[in-house]
């Protein structure tokens, strides 16, 4: 019988306006099950509930958000509850407290025109001071404290990912999509490269019905004088950007490679970039959207009127 793993449970609290919602959303994005303002009298029952069978992770870590608005909020009783849960070896209980200076919280409330939840008919300073006093026991007791005074939302997201990432080895999913501009640009493209400046095999009668996956077409395109430098520059840009997208927590990066019809140049360049990226340690997927589309001379001719030999 396999040993039952300890379940991480993170209690997320802090001053209103300090970033609790952002923290919980980021935790959800990196694999935590998150619940905000859950009644504490039901926490023990919640922990005994099996996770939804539809989840890929059989029993994901749990993050519970609470603040002074949470039903049944009594600092003393809540701390006693947590101490009791910590004695249960099935759970690894920790607390994240989000702090912020009063002046910055005042600025945020003034900027958003929201009222502080504890000062609906009084100045925000009153609610901030009252809430700071009520949450002081959690501030002193917290395992993790993040002061968001000088942090942007992106800064906070990055810090949450660094400290609480479930799968440290998670990588960004990279997809290279070849397509034809004449048939429209694909949705959700993050980076777009137009390779219509390269010599067009469509105008070679022996290559017209072939595709960028054929060796003869690849050889034709690669003989264009601009080809080596263009591939090098695009590849260097991707090798520079992709690790930074991963560090920023971007789950998907979609790269579009476009030519006129989407059957020759874009297909070859996508295949070539995929090969080079794999050699550099990445694992891109490749999609050829228009590979099976019918060659249309009318579309190619419209582009050729521009006078560029490649177009």
C-alpha cells in the first residue's frame, strides 16, 4: 500500500487592496485549487472532500483566501483551528500574508474609486487602520509575507509563481503555425513572421504542386540570398524571447509563419525553425494550416503585382 502524500494547504490573507485576489488567481493558474472567503467552520469538512474526478491532478494543493469579510472571522478561533489542523500529518498548513503601507492602499482605493469594506461611510484610512489591527495576529504568525507596496500586479504574480509553483519543471507550450496571408491570419498568434520576401517556388512549374516539406522546394527557398541571415535573425530572436516567456509564466506561445498561399515558404521555414529550436533544447509543435489547400494562381498573382520577386 502506497504512503499517502501530505497535502499542501495555503491560507492566503492580508489587507484589503494588497493583492489577495491577484495572488489567488496566480495560484490557480499554476495548479492550485483556490477558494476565496470560504466559511472557516466548514474548512475541516472541505479538507476531507475528494477532489473532482475531472482534474488531471488527483489531489491538487489547496489555497484558501480569507479576510475580515469572511463569514465567522474571529482571529483567535481561526488560529486555534489552524493549529489543530497542523497536528494532522495529512496536511502541510502554511500562511501567506499580503501587506502594504497605508498610504499606498489609500492611493489604490482613490484610484479605483472603491470603498474600503470596513469604512463604507468613513475615510479609507479608518478601515485600513481597523483591518490592520484585526489581522495583526496573522501578520505575526504568517510563514510567508509579501509587501506589495512597490510591486506591480506582474511583479506579484512573478513572486507567487517563484515561491509556490507546483511543478517547477513546467514548460511553455510552443506552437509554430505556417499559413497563407491570402487565407487570413490565424487567431491567438503571439509572434508573427512574414516570409513573403523569400523566393516563391509557386512560379516554378516543377515545384508549384509540391510543398515546403519537399526537399526540392526547401533547396529552392534556401538559395535566396536573404535566407541564411533571415533564419539566423528569427532563430536568435526566438531563443532570446522563449525563455523569458517561460519565466513570466506564459503557458502557451503561438508563433505564426506566413507566406502568400501557406504551402511553400511558410511551411519550409516553420519546419526549419522547429528543427533548430529542438537542437537548442525547446520542444515546439508544428501546425501547417494551409498545407492541404488548393494552389490558387489568382491569389499568388495578386501578390506578384507588387513587383517583389519573392512575392
